[in-house]
């Protein structure tokens, strides 16, 4: 696998950090015990992020899931039951560092966060024919023009653009996006066996 150090950029985005600190500040006044718990989760997440972003090689799905747990804990603390994530892992595969967090973050913020009904996200890995597939899906608002979205992502150097560039370094791996308006989006990473 090609060296992917720095491919994803920092996931400690300013608005994420400030929003989390704002939540902690609010809880200090209204629920100090929960503020302390959120601060501990945020510190663990921050440490893991800083260590994890400096990885030089692709990581196992198991390692990605372990890191994702830190992010998931933080998001559940911030958004409660609205952050609903299910996992069904049947196949292991290697991924660029922080792939799962980026895909789940996109599914939440661009897919399910503003739904009136319960937003659902899932991570699945399975074998289909001669390919291993990692699929992150949501039941969110969907994407009207997947092709244009991916082209814009490549031009804007967004997470999906950077992920696509990292994945395309491995000729056996491809990124695929399937989306239906008002039904949701599936982002698949497919690797030939």
C-alpha cells in the first residue's frame, strides 16, 4: 500500500472542537458530572486523533473500528440517541487512516442530523463475488447528483475527494457512492480479492 500520511488532513476541525467545548461549558453550569464525563471523552478522542493521524500505512478495519469508538462516544454524548450507528462486520480489510470516522461524520452531518424521524447509520463489511466491500450507509436526505458531488469534492479537497485519491493509489480498490433522494446514501469501498 502507498504511504498515506496526512491524506485525510486534520479531523480536529475548529468548529467541532469549539462546539464540543461549548457543550462542556454549558454542562459545567447545568450538570457538572456530565461535563466531566464529556471532557474525559473529548480528551481521549483528542489524544487518539493526534496519534492516529500520523499513521504511515493503511490500517486494519479492526483498528479503524477501535478508533471510531472514541468518536462515537463523543457524538453520543453530544447528540444522544440521534446518533444511531449499527455495525455488522463480516470481512476484514485495510483502509486509509480515519476512513470510518470521516464516512460516519459525513453520513451524520450531511445525511441524518436534520431528519425529523430517527436517523440511522450503519457500517457493514461483506464479500460480494470477487470483492470485499466496506459500506457506510444512512437513511438521510440523499444526494441529487452523485457525480457532481464527487467532482466538487475532488476540486475542494474535501474528505471524500482525499479518500478517493488515497484509495485510487491501490488499483484493486475503488470508491462507489449510491444515493437516492429522501432515502439515503451508501458509500462503498470495494477491493478485489
